[in-house]
C-alpha cells in the first residue's frame, strides 16, 4: 500500500512508525484475543458472574445454569485453558474460581452504557 505525498495529506501528530512502536507484540495481542474469545459466550459470562462471589463446585454451577454437564464442562475448560478460571480438585469434585477477581470490574466497565 502506498500513500501519495502531497500538500493535501492529513495533519498527523506523529509518524506511523512511531505509532507502530506503541503497539503490543503480536503474540500479546493474540493471547489477549484468545482470552476475550473465551468470554464471548452468554453461558461463559453467566459462569463468570456466578463466580464473582467466590469459588463454586461444578455441581453448584450445573444447578444454577440450565445446561448439560458436558456443556458446562466444555465452557469451564475453555476459560481455564485461557487462564480466566483456576480449578482445584477435592475428592471427586472440582472447584472453580476466577483467576483474576478484577475481571468482573473490567467486564462491567466494558459493558457500561
């Protein structure tokens, strides 16, 4: 892509090269996009909001959300893989919690009208 160099070009506060230097690394952007993608589902957002008050057992999440066990497990695993949730096993039960409790504040800030 080329740009013409003429007197009618826009007035720019800094060069494109300087702007490019401020961008995060591609790897960072890809990681961030994967986290956002892991949240981009209504069921996953419900799970996030359920966990805002603390750790829950999978059985409690299942009871709160009208989905099958396999569906809930699928959603939990996606968010765990991306570091949104952390999990611990106690006996035959797995307990999930938010890996970063500030995620609720961040989501509410994003969705604020």
